[in-house]
């Protein structure tokens, strides 16, 4: 089992944002004062607008347009800044660090966004939280290259933030994710992810929970547990397994590369996993990312999405899992979301899920 220090070291950035250091055993974070002259934070940086035609909220965060875009390596805001003048992380070094996004699309505590009766336009404050998580101080590294103990520390940071943000008034859903690769639109090369606390259930999560409620009514069991059991039983799309977690390409995969990772036991979120399961999760996650990077000559661009659910009646059927997806459909080809996907949400896949699973399974 990995030795884990669970309590982070807390600090503040010059404009009052929270900064949390998660350290490997024996490492002592030594933050210095953030001496940058940062402008005061704008409490009204975004707004939610409700689209009555789809029943979905849209976040309008128009003030983020001047955020940092592909800076040169020596001006990376995520590399450690020992002088307190150059970086979002004022410290000589770090293992894993989390801080509030300087250009947030959601900020501040409030109430969950609700749609009042009536038929007019509806908007709401863009309350919630957006955080950045740096996986390592090594600018040129990647998640896949982390040592297992370090990956486990990232999992611990995700877990800590999930517990914290689920307690923020108004936050309905906590979403930890990574966008990796310029092809996905990443503007900072430094290995990092983000954590959102939304003031509403996102459309895809709401749809999945709706399916799961229907399934419960008709069949009396959990939809996701049934899907996992069927995938294991079928076996043709299994990519990798350990005693406590299973990774597979789903039966109806939408993306050229898509892998879902499930714990073998039903839990709603990272907080409910025990130590052995957290270790097993870190190992299988690294295993899958390693396979991704062996598919082509260069690293695979991907999106990693942690689907976590709160212990509430509305989210009771939610089964914690990770969905990984890539738009790379060949060594030199990317899949773009064009008319059918973007306009109609009707996905067309150019590959069979079984062939992708076979390829990934062989890349151990
Ligand atoms: Zn960097």
C-alpha cells in the first residue's frame, strides 16, 4: 500500500485565492509569499443562462478571453516560482498542487441554479468553483509518466477536493478532469487538470441518472453495475483488469478511442473508496494511459472525465467511473465533431469498439 499524507499544506495567492500543496511522504512543502501585483478578483465573472429549447444551462464567462495562451516554457505559470514573482505556485518545488483558477468560469458560493416558473429568459449567477491541479512540477512530464506513488497522490488530491467542493453551498456536481494535448485545445503544456464545482447537474450526468432511474424501476438493479457485469461476462472489450477495477471499451463507444474504468464494487465517488481500491485505481489508470501513449508514435491527445455522484436521492444510482476519450482516429487523422455530432448529438464511429479494445489489450 502507498504511504499517503492526506492533509494538504494551505496557502493564499496574492489576490486571495486558495492554494493547496499535497506532498509525498518526507517532502515538506515550503510556499513563499506570492509577491505578484495581481488585480482584485471580479465577483461577477460569469453568468448562467437557461436555454429553454433544450432545458440546459449555458455558462457565459466572457471575461476569460484574455487568459494565458500558450506561454513560452520559461514563463510557464504552473512551474514552481521560488521568488514568488513568476508563477501561480510560489514555492521552490512541489509534488501536487491545487489552486483556484485565476480566470474562473464559475466562482463563489451560492445556491444551486434553479429555473423558476414562468416562460421568460432565465439567468443565474455563475456560482461554483473552478480549480487547477498540477500533477507534477516537471514541465515536460505527463500523467502517464508519474511513478505509481505520485499518481496515487494525485488521486488523493482529487479525493480531497471532491469532499471539500461537495460541501460548498450551491455546488451540485464535482467534476475532476484532464484535457491533454494541443489537439484537444490545451493552452498550457505543463501537465495539469482541472476541477469544476457546478451549481447544477450537467446534461450528460442528468441523462445518465435518468436512464439509471428507469432501469431501477423496470429491473430492480443498478444500471451501471449491470453494464459492468455484462462487459466482464462478454469479455471482448476488456482492456485491462485488476482485482478491484476494470477497464473496457464500452459496447456503444462514441469516440475513436474510448475507455471506461469502473471499480468492481459500487461506490458513488472517490470518497467512498477504501485505501486498497484507491491504490488499485491509481495503478489501473496509469496502465490505461500508458497503453494510450503506445498506440501511436506520439502521445495520444485525450480527455479524462471522472464521473462522481453525491450521496443524495437524485444521484443515488450514480456509479463512480472514469471515461477516457480521444479524437485521434489514425496516426495522422483526428475526428472532428461535425454536423451529425455537433448539431444532432448523433455520433458516428469509424471503428468497432471490439477492434479498439483488442488493440489496447495487446499494448500491455
Ligand atoms: Zn511548467
